[in-house]
C-alpha cells in the first residue's frame, strides 16, 4: 500500500545545494544531502519542523514522498 509522507528540505544561505532534515531531536537539527537518509514524517510533525525552522537562516520546504509500507 502506498502512503504519502513528508520530508523537510532546507536551503542554507550561501550554500549551493539543498539538504534534508535527518534528525530533529537535537539542537541544531541534523541534515543530510541524501534524500534516502532523510527523516520521513507525517504532515503534523513536518509542519512543526517548518515552523521551528522558519525563524532561522534556513529556507525550509515540505516535500511529499510516496512510501510503500
């Protein structure tokens, strides 16, 4: 069965490539350049991560991905 989950893509000021959120339980939030290592989360959690990153130097964006479970 296919489910829609979300990852948070962030672009840092001055960086050439975008990264994905890997862990959210630490400060600062850990990121990775690989989509396969990104934290896949539900819409509520992804929205909370977007809100927390909205006040930083990063530009966050929520990206929908299809997951087979």
